[in-house]
C-alpha cells in the first residue's frame, strides 16, 4: 500500500521514518485488517497543510535502488550546465 498527499511546500527539510506493520481491529464490526510495514516521508516547512508520502517497503526498496542513477543524472546535468571550459585550437590561437 502506498499513498501520497501534498499541499504547498517550502524547502525546510525532509524526514523519513519506519512504521512497523500492525493489525487494525474494527470497533463496530467483527474482523480486522493487516496494515503492512511502511516508510513515512514527511516534508518540513509545509505552509497551509501537510506533505507526506507513505511507501510500502517494496516501493521504498525500489526507490533506494533508483536514486543513485537519478542523482548521477542530476550531477552530470549540473556539471554540463556549469562547465565554462573553452576549447582553443592551438593552431588558430595567436
């Protein structure tokens, strides 16, 4: 089970925490539901509401596996954007 809610966000930080699985017992009828373990990701500095993401353990592991590639792509894009090296042909320079 995964879910996400967002409402206006400012960049004041991020937290992640583990929430163990549990069993919810209905109060008004017999029965229960198993709630699997999950990871809660919360964005700090939210104005006018909450911004949180709840990931199943499976989704959290998939995200963990994908992040190094995504960050490497970002780093390469940043390096290309800020590279101001000028190549000069030595034969034409003088």
